C-alpha cells in the first residue's frame, strides 16, 4: 500500500468508528419552503371504514410533493370544500385560494386487510381531469400506493418521471455502553418509512450502492478487520464476495446494464479506478497516476466514469472513458469537490463541495461548467440523486446528531428524515421500484 493511501484510511476508520446511535422511529421535518412552486391543493382522502384510516394518504402525498421542490402545497385550513371525487368538485372554491391543481380521493375498507384507493388530479383553471387511478391493495401497500399517486401527479404536471415509489439504503450504528458498535445496513421507502434491516454486523459497513434492477446492494464491509466489497441480494440475503484484494477495496458503483462494478482498489500500490466484470471477475484498470483516485460513478450511457482525484493538489472531479484513455478534469470552481454522481439525464453532477468553510452539497452543470450550492453545511456528505434527478438525499450533522436530509435539485425545498435518538449515514437512492 502506498504512503499516500494512509491518510485516507485513517480518516475512513475514524469516521466509521465514531460513536452513534440508531432507531427505527422516524419523523419528517420541513426545514425549507418553496418560493415559487405551483400551488396545489391535496384534499384529505375520504375514509370509508371503522375507526381511523391505517395511513393518512393525503399527508404522504403532500410531503412527497413538497420534497420535489416543484409545488407549494396549500394548507388544509384554507380549503372551502373537501370533495372526494369529480362530482363534488366546485372549481371556483379552488380558484379563490389560488390553487392551480387539485388532488382528491377516497379509501374504502374491503375487509381482510384489503382496501380500495381512488385518486383524481384536476387542472383547476381548465376544469379538466389530468389523471385518475384506482387500486385494490393489502394494508401494507397503502404507503406505496400514495407514493405512486405522487409520481402520477408529478408526471402529469411537470413531465418528470417517477421518483417516490422507490427505496433508499443507509447505514446506522448503535453503541451500547457494555459492548462495541453495532452496524446495520437498512432499506426503507423513499421517505424513510417502513425500514428493513438487510445486514447486522459488528464491523463497519460503508458505501451501499443499488443495482439497476433494485434487487441487489453492493457495499464495503470491514469483516475480519480489512475492507472487502460484497454484493447482497436484498430479498434472500444471499451474499457474494466480489473484491478482497490487499489494501483498499472501496466505492463500488454499478454499471447501467448491471454487468460491471467500478471500484477503487490499491492492490497494485496506489488507489486507482478499476472496472470488474461481475460474471467473470475480470478486472480492467482505468487510471494510472500517483494521486489517490477514488469514488467512481457511471455516466448513464455507460461510456465513461467520473471519479475523485487529488492529482491537481486537492480533490476534484475527473472523467475517463470506460474503454480506457486520458482522464479529463471537469471541476475547477470550488476549493475541493468530491463524491460525485451523474444525473439520470447526464447533464449534471451532484457532489460534495467546499471552499474552506465546511462541506456542502452542490450541483455542477456539465454544459456550462457552473457549480451551484444547494445546502448550507457545514458537514454535508454522501449525496445521491433521486431516480428522476429532481431531488438529492444526503447525510448531514445537525446539533451533534447524524441524520439524512432531502433537498430539491433547485435547492428551494428541504426535508429532514430524523431517526429518533439515532443517527444514519451513507445513503443511496434506488432506481424506481419494479
């Protein structure tokens, strides 16, 4: 292992071994408002059943729409009426409160823990229905249906593809007074609800990465005291060891076709970028430099990789063809830029950026070379794009606590996913659920 890699490993072990606590209880806090989003009224869904509804579908949809940064969700107390279908809609009621779009619906208990859900979306000024869907589902799928409704709304009003009917992965660490830390690899809905433990370990877990089909997670584990990259099937729990070379094995990233993994490895003396064929385990080395090259990410077309390198003296983002060739520096604005990923349309990079005043999340336009900061820091890290590129999920520290935040791609809306009495890090946003 080269001498240059030692500071990186020291920082890595210090970070993953820091005392933290975790819990499955989640609250969502809206910490940033929308300045000029489309005004949308989401009416509480009519409930036809005994007692209280098992899920407040309206609140799930409203939170999704706010998180996208595209909408100003109007307060329920301003509503002049509460329709549940098209026959009850009086468009003038909604024009008076300046709503441009209206969402209504109803949920009916069918027995046997099954429910019927209906929702409709209307253009208030054109007095026209834009979307309408009906589902019959088990109670465990009600939040999923709400996220699907949100995706239909965003598609109809903005043309953007789906994002909310997806999942996130993240790592929690719990430290008990009488024993060492416990690490958990978790998977949850895109808003942090319905968490599920995928892996429990007494050793650090880092850098989860979703396969394109959403069935597998690649991640770094420090089992047995050294780093290795594993791939785990989420449903079965079956694991396969992909990389356990001498030195650093880190930063796995799936190719768009799911056939390759990009990795940062140091078994040849220095931290370099490699591509591994998953079936044959054959390695292709892409970078050859005395600097630290790490954190690869694929372009959507699979023809190039971006990565972090300090070959200019400080960490910056570079691009290299996957067929091999010369690495080209992309970022010049900002003292340091790292941990980049590419938006699904290939137009923007999401990254950690710093000008010496902590670390924030920024978006870099590949075409005009401009970097725009989305967050205020000072300890923001591990950003990951939503499946449609409209939002970013990242880890941060607030008041001494580790948590996750979601920010819209324009920076206008922000929500905190706060696990009670706990902490999370290393988030990764999945492709849309299939």
